[in-house]
């Protein structure tokens, strides 16, 4: 049985560590918890002991604990040490090699791999000191997850939220899964809509939740690929192990995709706005009457990649159609010099939903996939990409 040593730091997100303990247990792993002093302000040793069905350690200075299990031994008997939430202070002490409590002493004494899931205020995450500490820890071989972006307990918004317990578990499982069939491969994924500003407050966009593209990026990372996810404006957490680049317009997306090359494969799922307008510098006033929007075409990123000198070996596009779905997809495949098109019929309620019915159009055939969750579409497609590369 795999053994996890979970260090719970002192942040409001510590309550999520309870759910993480439950998930780790459910996944068939053993978990021993260490609570920092700060952590004890947010969850009690009793909660973690009950959930982990194991003793919880809180201090270096417990004669009984030390007699039964020395702290060096505690740090070595795990297969993986997980720090969640990893506060700014904990990351700083780890980076500096400070050992002034049980958690940091274990982290300094261990010879086991360490995975840290940060959680802190957005400004603390973006502070030069934290950037420096994360860089140091990465160079030391610690895997530091990207925090989620969203509203925070402190009322601010941005990156700094603890990754969801499911994402932390996925990172743990990936650690044990080894390199995976896509190890050493780089895949670029686009997802979500693009926004084309009309003026400072208005924009043109396509409908897209980003769910399918984000699921594909996550599934590819699970198979070991290095994934660059170029994302339009959506409110989704970054899948574990994925490098995310946020953009707003089609031209920004095109530039980010170009900058991410070379890649072994590209999966362009984004619903790119086909047209843009020259945005007005100031808000258009209603009283001036409806403006005439002069539309000009946006770059077609998929078609550009199809003819690019650094064309990815496997180029995959999506086609959302409302009629003659596979016929139009096949035509698009040939016209844009694409290897595969994943076609879906969007005349129903696919947009924003969790399920999808797709057809995989390749050079020599059309496969009809049964209706399934977007997550399942993602996993099947990622596996097909792994087979093809
Ligand atoms: N795409 C892109 N850049 C664009 C437009 C589309 O990369 N400016 C990509 C999408 O990410 C998707 C595929 O192309 O992979 C979808 O193409 P689509 O917009 O359906 O094709 P069009 O050539 O625009 O055909 P039509 O609008 O006539 O259906």
C-alpha cells in the first residue's frame, strides 16, 4: 500500500485537506498527517485522525511520539510527502532549509519526493519572494502545483487558491504512475472562446465553456505529456500538471500558440471568434445610435498550423456544426490540412453541458463515438493521441 505523509499548513484552505485525506484513503493509499501549529487553528488533529484512521503528529517536542517514532523515521517511511495547503510561510521555510517545527524538520530530513499544493493570497503568490522560493524549490526537485484561480476567502480574486482535492489526488496518482505514454511529448491545446473588444465594455464572442478543451489538456497531462493550454476567458481551474496561458483575443491566441511551438501535437478546441472589429478607445454611447461594426477576419489558427514550417506531427481540430456534421468536418479536415477533426453536433444542449456526442474524422474513416461525458471524450482522445505518437 502506498504511504503518503500529508503536511497540513496553516491557511483557511486547510479544511480542504480533510477532503484530500478522504480521497487518498478512497484511492487505497495510507495517509499519515502532520499538522503545523498554524494548521491547528483551522482543523483539529482529531478530525484528521478520524479521517485518516491514523495517528496525527503536531510537534517535535512530544516525548511519547519521539519514543515511538522518531521524526527522521516519520519522514522516511512515506513514499511521497504532500504539503497541502503549502502556505507562503511554509514554502519560504522549505526553500531556506529552515527546520523550526515538526513539518519543516521532516521536510529537511526526508529523502522522499515532495509535492506542494500552494494556497495563499494572490499578492503573496505573486510576490517576488514567493516567486523566488518556488523557483528554488522546483530546482531542488520539489513539485510545486499551480494554485487555482478564482475568488479567495480574503475577498480578492486571482491565482492562489488551493487546487481542488481531486486535482491534488490526480497529481499524487500521476507521481506513482511513472512517466506515462506521452512522457517527453509536448502538446498544445486551445480552449474556450476568444473575446474581441468592441469598446472598453463590450465584446464579440462565440459560445464556449472551455470544459472540453480543459478536460483534454488534463487527460493529456495525466498520460505524461507536457501540455501548454492556451485559454480564452473562462472560469475553470487549471488541470493538474498543465501550463496555462490566458489570452483574450484571437490574435493573442494565435501568438501564444505560435510561441509554444514546437509541439508533437496540437489540439485546437477553442471557439475562436472569426471576426474582430477595431475597438473604440472610449465607451460607445447608446444615445449615438447603434454603431456600424466593420468586421475584419481573424487569423485561422488551425489553418495556419496546417501550413506552418513547424507543423505539429499530429494536428487535431474541432468542428462544431449544426447540420451535415461529418460531411462538413471531412471537408474542413482536407481544407485546413488537419490530421483529425473531432466533429460534434451543437444543435442540442452541448454548449456549457457536461456531455458530448462526437465523431472522429480521420483521413480514411469516420468513427461515431457513443454519447459520453466530456471527461470521457477527453480520455479517449488522449489515449488515441498517445497511440498515434
Ligand atoms: N479555429 C482556429 N482559428 C480560427 C477559427 C477556428 O484555430 N480563427 C479552429 C477551431 O479551434 C477548431 C476549428 O478551427 O479546431 C473549427 O473551425 P471552424 O471555425 O468550424 O471552421 P471554419 O473554417 O471557420 O468553417 P465555418 O465557420 O464555415 O464552419
